């Protein structure tokens, strides 16, 4: 099984976050998928003793860039419009055809809040 989190010193890498709901189903629509993925990132960082303020880079992989404005709105809400350096990329597909977005972040335990 692949790990979703890896730590190298003060650096924490969270990859492969998709929008699954609490029952493990892919949520319906880009807004819900983005919210669930970001919530999971929050949870995984908390397990490392960190909050979202530790995120220093974020990447978004979308199957349809037409949906980027809706995802971006959720991201702005999540980060209170203080989004870390970010990159959005269009991809042909994700592992499950119902997935619209996948998110990965790099965080640093050395970030002072």
C-alpha cells in the first residue's frame, strides 16, 4: 500500500489527496471533492503536529480546467485567501474516472506561526 505522507526532517509531503467522503466514496462534483481533499490534508498534517499554515507549496491536478474557478473558490475559502505558492495542472485522467481533482502539498515543520 502506498503511503500518503512522508517526512524528511522538517519537510512533510502529503500526496494523492482526492475527494472521498467519510464513507470512502468519491464525492459528487468539484466543490465537494476539493473540500474533502483539503480536509484530509488538514487531518494528515495534524497527525504530524502541524496546521495548514505549515504548507509551503501546493499542487492541484484537474481533469477539466473549466472547473478550476470553482475549485479555486473552495481553496481561497480554506486558506482564508492566503493561499501558499500553488500550481494547477490539467491531466488527462486520474485513477478513478469520477475523480475531478487530486491535491498534493509540501509542508515544513520549521515554519513559525
